[in-house]
C-alpha cells in the first residue's frame, strides 16, 4: 500500500522563516512519490499549529507525518500526542531539526536551505520504513523486598507501606446491571535482616550527631511500627539465597536460619540467658563485654526473641546441656529447629545491607590489638553507652579514668583511597561526650583533613574546639608506641616529627562494605565499585538506582554516609517504586527497545555480555538470545553488534537509518 | 565562502552530543552546513555498515559523536564505539580511504562550543582531503 | 521427450568447483541419466562455437563457477546467459567474488608490476615485458583475453537466477539444487540455495561458548593449539561463523569446524547483513576487550585492535567484489593504463 505522507515545515516565526527558504522546500517535497500534503506553518507548536496538524492528519488520511521544526527535545512529545489524538500511531511520525541545527548555525540562506532540504528528504525517505510501536504493559507484583534492617531499610519499608489503595471495580453483567465491588489493596514488604534484630548499626549509638540524640530512642517508634505493621513481614536472622526475574516480577528465595527459639512462643523475658554456661565476647560491644550462647545482641533489641548461636551452644554441639530449655517457662526453646527456605514474589528490590568499620588491625602502625588502650571508635561508643560494658563510664582497661586521650582521624584513608565522610563528625561527637563526662581529660585530635560539609557540622566542631580539644594537623603518618606506662603518638607536621603521650588512643577506621555485598552483587549480577561498595547507576542523577532496573542500592552499602543521608535514600528509593509499581495498575514499558528475531538469531552469544542492563539472556533450549523488554532501554548497542542482523532497534532500524544516510550523504 | 558541498554524515547520540549540537544552535555558533545530522540513541548503535554506506552513498566524511567516556547514558555504549571505529578505520585504510575521513569524538550536552569546534575542524579536514577517491570499476 | 541440457563453465577459479561436481560420486550417474551435458570444458571436449551455435534458451541450466577477471570470462558468461534458461552462480567466486576477488585490493597495474615487474623474485624479465591483448608476431597477430582492472562476481556481469554458495559447494547442496531445478520446483529467483541462519546455529562448539564473551587477546590459528571442544571466538581465534550462512556440511557441524579450523566465511553473509566486514567489525570489536573496557587507554585499544592484522582480507576473504566498497580506491587511478589493450 502506498503511504500517505504529510510533511509540515514550521517557520517558527522568523527563527526558521527568515533563515531558510521554507516555500522552496515545501514545493519540492510536494512532488515526492507518496507525499500527499506538504505545508508550512508559522508556529506549529502553538495551539493553533497543533490543531492545524491534527486536522491535516485527519483530513488527508495521513499514514505518515514528518515535521521539520525545532529540536525534538522540545516538542517531539507534543507532536506525537497530536498524532495520537488524530488516530495515528505516534511512531509513524518523525521530526527533523531545522532550527537549532540548521537555521541558527548557518548564516547563509542558500546553504541553510540546502541543508534543511536534505534533512527533510532524509526524514521523508525514512517514512517507508517507519513502523507503529504499541505501548506495552505488563502485570506487576507491587510487593517489595528490602534487604537490611538498618535506618535506610526501615525508612524504605515504612514509606512503601504507609498507605494502601482502595480499588473500586465496576462490572457490567450481560443484562446491563452494574455491580460495584470495593477492595483494599496493600503492598507487602518483606524485610530481610541477617542479624537477629533490626535497627542496624545506628541502634548501637547512645548519642548521634548532629542532634546528640539517643539513637535507640530515636529509632524505637520506627522499629515498633515495622514489627507491628500487618503488611510488613520482618524476616530477621535470614539471608537472600537466590533472585531471578526482572523489574516487576522477581522471585526471591530466602533462607530463614534456625533460631532454636520459637518466635511465636517466646515472650522475651530473657530468663534463658542467665543459666547458659557459655560466655563469649560480644561483638556488638566491640568485644568489650561477654554474651551467652543464647542471646540478644543488646538489651532492648527488637524483635525481642533471642537466638541460640549454633557454633557455641553446648547442646547443639553434642554436649549435654539444656539449661535454657529448663529455664524457659513457655516451651519456646526448640533444639530441633532447622533452616527453612521460603520463596517470595516481589516487583522491586531495595538493598540496604549497610557497611562496617574496618578492623583497625589492618593498619598495624596504630598498635590496635597490641596495646590494651588503643580502641576503635565503636568501642569508645560502647564505653560511653549507659547499656555498655562499663555502664557508661569511660575507663581504661585497668579500671582507671584516662587523663589524656589521643583521637586519630583518617585512619586507613590513604590505604583505602577514599574519605569516609562521617568520622570527623562522630569523633567530634565522641570527644564532646568524653569531655562532658571527664571535663579535665586532655584530648588531642589528629587529622589529615577535616570533612565538615553539612550545615550543622561546623557548629559541632566549634563546640568541641571550645571545650579545649586540641586539633593537630598531621600528614597522616601517625604511629603509636608504648613506653610501658603511656601510649606515645608520634606524628609528622610539615616541618618536624613530634609526639604526645596519652593514656588512651581512639581510632576512626574507614567505613568499608559489609561482607554480604559481594554475594548479593553476584546474585543480581550488578557491579561493585572499586572500593567494593555497590555501584550506582549514575553518581549524580541516579545515585541510588542500581544499574539493574527495579533494584536500588541505598544507605551505606552504596558508599559511606550518615544516618540522615541513608534515611533520605531509603525514602527516595521507596518513592521511585511507589511511582512505578502502582497498586492495581500495570507497568508501562519503554517503547523504544531492541528485539531479536529468533528465526534469524544463530545463538552466538555476542550480544549477551554487551548489555549494560543485563537485559539479554540465552534461551538454552532454543539456542537463541532473548531480550527482556522490561529491562531493555533501547540503546541499540546489541543491535549494532549482532552479526546476523537478527536484532532490531525499534524506531532506529537498519533500514530507517540507511534511508536517512542515503539522502544526507548525497 | 566555502561551498560546503562535501557531505559529512554526522551521527549524534540522543543524550549528549545531540543536545550539544542544539546548544551550539542556541548560542548561534556557526557550523558548516555540510555537517548533516542523523540522531541515534547512543554511539553504541553506530554500525560500521552505516559508515561504509555513507561513503558509497557519496559522503566525503563521517563524524560520530557520543557522550564522553564514562558519561554514556547507557553506561558503556561509547566504549564499543571506540573499538568498532578503531577497527573500521584500520580496515578502511586497506580500501584506500583515509582514516581522517572518519572521526569519533565526544561532545557533552553542555558543550555547544565544543560541538561547533569539532564540526568546523571536521569540515576543514574534509575540505583538505577533498572528495573521496572515486570508485573506479574499470574493465 | 528430449533430456534437459546442462552446461558447466569455469571462470576465475581454482578448479575446486569442478571437483565438487565430480564429488557427487555415484549421484553424477543419476544426473547424467536425467540430463544431457552439452558443455563442460574442464571435463569433456567442447568448443565455444558449439555453444554459439545453440539456440537461445536451449540450455536448461548453466552452472558457472569462478569470478569474472578477463574479457573471455565475461564474454562466455554473456553467451551462456543467452543460451540458458537458468543460470546458477556456483561456488563462492561466482557468488561473491571469492579468493580471486582479493585482487581488488590492487589494480591491473600493480598486479602486473608485482607479477612481471622488477620486484617479482620469480620472474626474470629484464625487458619488462607484460602480457598484451594483441601481439604482432611474424606469423600474424596473437591475442590474449584482456585482464580486467577489477574482479567481479557473476551477477555483476550477467543476471543470475540462483546461487549455490561454498568454496567449494558441498555435493549435497548441489544435488538438492539440481533435483529442484529438474523437477521444476524452482525457488524464488535470486535465492541462495543454503540455510539462512548462520553457522553458530548448527556448530557443534556452540554449547561450549560462555554466555558472556570477552576476548582478551586475538590469536591467529597458526599460533595456537586449538581445543577441538571449544568455540574458536571465545578462545580469541577469529571465526567467521556468526556472520556466515550455515549448510556447508550435510552433517550440520561445519566443514572447517569439524576439521578444527575456524569458519572462513565462504558461504557468505545471511540476508539481513548488508556488508559482512562492517558487521564482523561491529561484532568482533564489541567483544574484544569487553571486560575492563572502561579502564582502557587509547593505546590499549590500539594495541588490541592491531592484533587483528588484516581485517579486510580476513572479513572479505571470499566476498570483496560484492562488499559495499567493492575494491580499494587507488590513489592515482587516472594514470594511463598501458595494459588495457
């Protein structure tokens, strides 16, 4: 069938009209085979112009439309909508730019007209190969998997489940009678946390900057809400084992590790702790206190259901002991408990698995692990905490109060190659707390660079300065020695090597990725950055979207950040999901994608590894490559690479581009 | 004034260089009129077949512009373009087509001036090279 | 009813296609039973005049192998076209230009120079004598067919009805084509009588391929001891399989592949490919150095790409005359051509 092409050249007032001889072009293209209408308009993007375009399409029964005007970046969508209103598939329209790329850059009218003419001919030539593209929608699973129960994961969970949606369904039966049914739909969130309790690292901190607020108190309402929410399933002591599928429809396998304590039966009286004969260092306190084999990481941890540590429990290691079982009045202890694998379907995944502070023994120059009173910041944090090993007193290992403390910032920064960005503040906050408790203690703060970017930071720093903390800038080559009585901190300034004596040294080691990151990255086939954190899709524009559609990397697993920033990302990722995975609605897919003709594909696998969005996989049975159009973004890299021509880039096909080349190359 | 008759088929990626070219227009920078633009989504879509076709259809030069390496909207499309065009140029030399007739470069969405500079340089290069050596199929 | 008449002719080729006819083995007897072979200079004694004397369309089908390199070949191709109802381009040279087509990287002048000139180590020719189309000798005039500047495929000289690809075509495809033509079950004009899918589809090594391929280093087949169980490309040896039609072996495992050699591309590209070199560059350069591409410097890229020593020769080994570019553009083609008599 012969196409009925309409060509519309916009004069854009004088912008194009004065620079290009529009009438000459219109008169020439009129005579091209297939062109049934060619007209100019003074301002096609105006309401008048759009109405004119619509009428022309309908009146001329046009099957293809070319608009030569300004950059498609401005009004392409508007024109496409107009085509649609006129009953024409918007992809049967093509726009060519004769304003920004011709009229405005070519002062000579003859040359400008010639260039515009070529571009118009190219667009017209393309028309024979233009194909309608139908918008595709898929059913989606609105539920979400959140991995990691720290502040970022909690915030995401609460934002996602804040509100359900009432769905009103109106149905007409054959007799014409309408029946209205109302139903409420809620989005479920599966919150998977590896440790026995939720709250993450933040819950360890007695007082956090910038507010100097007690973090557990600050978090408690959120934790309670998450645990009580009907549409949140909190799966603590659990790990993700397998993820398949794509945006809108992932299937996730989760391992629920045996807790040996029934979550239903346990009332959280903690009567089982005392009789347990095992004592091991409590990592939660930085190893400063002891815990039992049946334990909660800290008093008040939520959910308030202990776990039995299977490595250390006597009973689980074949010894005769059932002390906890006897102590439990509710029959909650179950030594027969086993790991369970459960499966969930979700539409999107938020990874919020956090980070950890590096083990300072990696940096031996500071004597951590060698000298008793060299502590990491997190250990000082616990000493300072009222529920910590010393009941909140700052004490040396020998039980005495320190007279002088050296804080060393920027530990391992050189080795790691990045600034963790939070240490300056938490070290200042710690110095502040120590000064409150021990006003006479002498504090030295060694730093290489200070990082005080936020609006409250400067103030806290100044407060600490005012309290008499001495800040000493060194070149990052501090070294800790011990003379039998005191710790000696040697440091270098620009001019000389100096040293100070101190009773206690506090290290601020770098924030580094949590162990699980690598495993999750493999499960999802998403990249890590050079430091081992999750890579974001775009550091500025998509700072928490993983390069896989529907997967978000929020909080410190994406890079070191403070509580506020983590919460913001958690919330923002939830927003992204809420705006795309609507309850009761379908997911509209990107129309310009690539597709593979399996009748042509030879199964050479060339394309699979090229896709930056992991949208291509091999169909093992058919021995061909298959594109998942929920993941494809239409860049066309695979199309160019396909050696057989089986892969087609919609709206940018070989034929379409060739047709353009043919005209502009002349 | 030059006659600007030697066509330079110019492929621009949708996200960076096409916008860069628009910026050149917004700033009313002069660009040679033989720079003839075809928009694609990504420099990774550019097939050597397109470049070859441009030459046999009469172009004297082919300019391919994409996002700067590391800034690709699709992350890695431009890296593919680097290797493809590098191998293509090597092959074109074997066909007696000067490698300067093909240029792959980067223009970001804000670099209107850079677009105009690259476009003018390319036009200058092609002006000096003249038309593509004629394809003579003699008996 | 008289038997259909069949002609075979060779142009610029190695003779392998003639062998391929003989390779029909016992089947050739069946063919001979069904047809009269009216012209086959390689195997039987016929004169060009015998053909000239035939009526137009008297021959049912003419199988022409070899590329067009000389006047004589062009003349005979035109003659056979006139006398035959169906012309089949038989084998890679006729179909695509073939190995003789690689001469299109030079022209007559440079070829004669290297074959008869001072630089040629195997020729003692102090007077620089080169073949002439007409030479006067005391006995009269001697003629030689003119040597063309550019090699052409058969369809660049005459209208071709069907193509049987391959260097040389496998006997089973030839037999299939003969049977189809004799039984009147003719495919669409212009058809290439081989499968459309490319070789990977039937390659026995295809399953050995990793899903994501990244080639760190390109190796030439002579530099490696290739593992007969592994895909050549994945191992860094350039194989034209992805961009070459399958069907070269009746058993369906690739003739060269089963001899532990990578595909060289003699079956030519599948229908969707406009230019085999362009496509191969695109596919190959995409996976060469894919891993860690973001950290590659310009020099790294150049080093990697330079491992592909002769891209044009490799990719267009069988198809230079039918590639989009067709031949090398010579820098001074205007020079007077003293060999064109």
